[in-house]
């Protein structure tokens, strides 16, 4: 871990016995490095998960409604190509709109949602179980960025992974490939994967999607600081920060930052930090992929594209891929 600017010592560590040690490590290391950055996965405490659900309903945020429409159109084809009776493994808590569309089409033998936010996971699982009374729902609290051991009773079943919402875009290409490989390891050879990816498009459309007029995305971003204060004994003056979203054309991604409006000093778990006015904490990336880019990314992660679907405007795409046997040569 990089050395913090000033360290008060470990006196406060005992107070944080209930805090996630990985969260603490990522925050301390992320605020120490330059440029400062905290992984986006820590957005999703209960409040963050609720705010993200609200974002998906915003008029500026096209991905959710566009992907949902594509999935409705493509679900019959997905069911035909994947076959019925697979266990559906969703990487992330089930959406109240998209997940039922897939479940209704493929008629799975079981549904396993995986998420790092346990409380939100259990709640969304109860909702889906109530809506599908004949379906076995097995929530699994875990970090799906790493290979996961699935419940024994579905280990030998054919599997269909589901990763909607263009969440793959939150990772750098190298991390995205690592995630796809971890998914392949979790699901096994012969598994299939339904994955959503956002497309490159007009910059104004992209930036408005991540900086809405109602300020919901800003609240989502700032909630990360609230979580740090609450869980890691932080003293961050949240009102001293503002939300910033911008398109980085060189990296083909929208970036979200927390920008200091004034010079600030604060402590987190006994470590002290200082930020100048205008300095930022990089909190999220949302990479956008062209059609060829997406196929190369999938292949790099060990998945062979089988089919894809998009909307009439080409804003978003859904891919179906298969974990085929590894070949020594093309």
C-alpha cells in the first residue's frame, strides 16, 4: 500500500472492526495515489443501490430502457439458441424489469443472482422469487470479479450467465477481460452468456446520461463519500465536493469524478488527507464499445460470440456468447 500523506496511527482501527477490510484498503490506497481514484464497486451500499435504480428511470439515462426493449425483442431468439432448462446465473442483483424478461423466455431450472451488496441482493431475490413461485432462487453474496464456486445442486447443470446494464463498461479493458475470464471459470465450458454493452455515440447524449438535470447521478456519486464517513470513521466535508462527468475520447469512456470545490483536509480511519481546490477523485468509468470492439473483448475473455442484437438507432447492444473449448490455433 502506498504511504499516506500523514498517518495518525492505528488508534481508530479497533472502531472499524465491522468495516469491510477491502473497502478500507481500496479507499486508503486510492486517496493516496495520484491521480486519486476509488473503485466504482464501492458505490453499491444499500443507498447507492437504491440511487442507481432511480438513475435507470431518468429520461437522460437511455441504457436501461433501450436494453430492456432489445431484450424483449431478442428473448425468444436467446431462448432458442441457448435452449431451455439452464440455470441462469446473474452477475449483479436482478433488475425488476430485465431479469423477468429473460427468466420468462428461457424457463430456467434455477436462478442464482450474485452480488457484493448482501442486503440489496436478498431483497431483490425475494421480489423475484415471489414473482416466479415455481422457480428456485438461490442468492449468492460474493464478489463476482473473481471465480466463484456455485451451489452444488446446480454445479452440473448447463448454465446461462446474465450480465446486463453495460456494467462491463465500468472496467478498464484489461479488467473487463479478467472479469470475463472469471465468469468463464465460474460457469464452465459449454456455458453461455448474455451481456449488454453500450455503444459509442454523440458526446452530448453520453454526458447528459451521466449528469442528469435532477441531480440523481450527482447524489449517487457523492454517496460514496457519505459511505466512507459512515463506515470508515471519515470526516470528509461532503458539501465541499461536486459531481463531474466528462467524455474521454482517447479512452472511449465517460468518466465520473468528485471534484473539490475548495481546499479540504479530512481524516479516514486515522489517516489524514489534503486536497486542493479543483482536484478530483476518479470514481467511475463507463467504456463504450463499437461492434468489432465488443467481439474482440469477448474473445479476449474466453467467450465466442454467437449472436447480437441492437436497437434501431444503434445506441446499445446485447450479445450472446459461448464458452467453447479452447483451440490451439484458429
